[in-house]
C-alpha cells in the first residue's frame, strides 16, 4: 500500500488495530520458544514456536485483533497433536514486538515472517510444508501469502475471515465512504482468494456478530481449490467458534493436512 492510501492514516490504524502486551494467564506451554527477528531496522517481531515432529507440516498462524501469540499457548498441544509444528506470528506493537501497527506494513511483515520461519525450519532439519492460517484480522496476511507465494505455501486455513474491508471498517466506526476508502486500498481478500489453488479450509461461525458469515461465503465462492471445505459452525459467534465447534474444529484441520502434497 502506498503512503497516500487513506488506510495509512494513523487515526484509521488506531481504529483497526488493538495492540496489547502479553497477559500472565498462566504458565507457559511446554516447549514454547519465542524467536525475535528484525522485520526492518528498528522493528523486531516475535514468532512463537511450538515444535512438532520433525517430519510434520508447519502451521504459520496469524491471530486476531486484541490477541497476542501467547494467548494460544493453551491450544498449542492440540495443533502439535495433528501433528504439526505450530508457529504463531506477531504484529507490530503486540506482545513483545516493537513498532506501530499499520495497514501499510501489515502484509509486508507477513512475508518476512514466512521467510524467517522457513529459515528456522531448515536450520532445525524441518524443511516441512507450510500451511498458513489466519483468524479474523489475521485472514489478510494468510490469504496474502497463499496467493502471492503458491510454491511456498502448501495450504490455507481461514477462520472468521473477512472478504471485503469497507463493510468491516464501517461496522467498527470508520467512515470509509467519507474518507474515500475503497476495496482497492485494502488487503483485497476476496480478490486474492481467487488466486489460491492450494488446499483450503474456511471456518466461520453462523452467528458471527463482527464478520458476517456472508464474508465466508464470498471467500468460499472465490476459492480456486476444487476441494475447498467450508465448515459452518452453528450457534457460534466471533469469539467462541473453536469452543462451539468442539473436536470437529481440529478434525477439519487434520483433514486439510491430509490433503497436502506428499
């Protein structure tokens, strides 16, 4: 995104991003490891790693807004049991990561995070396929990587993802129309999904009060994966989808991993 993009305005960014430090919810998950790396001079990002079996695929997870990577410590063992190496990306200003979050740098940081993960996996003898997964806000970097780097991304999981940014901005109180914001200025999730041929899973709550299930329907329709799976979770809202889905949540992810090229 260019500097003259209205989404680069810091006031708009403050309405979109809700960075916070880690919260001491409890002891760290067994085997958790924080890796800090420079995304650009003066900006350090965290990649929180939960290694799985050496020959298992890796899931690069982009979390939702107002969350940090450490919030996923309690689910790490579920991901490792798939089996998979679980790696949670962090955004600028979230957890221990430095810098100010913005839509201008958001997607570029995702590319550098993928590069860093691949380097770490290779150094540890884990040159496994990488699946990108994004929840809510994190759907944008996940879809970006799946569409832009098809030879390096083996699969895509979108949970509670948005298709178009203008309706989402209006919902959270940003007057997109008055500010001249169009879909061309945003991450363009729906358009990018039309470039993704990798095995894809879309998870969405039927009662999502923040990102309506219509967004998931648009992403599903745009996908070029002939076997794309759309898992609708009845009775769930934006923030309890995993709990409401129960064991089926991870079973759908396990099924996606089984579809990866061998």
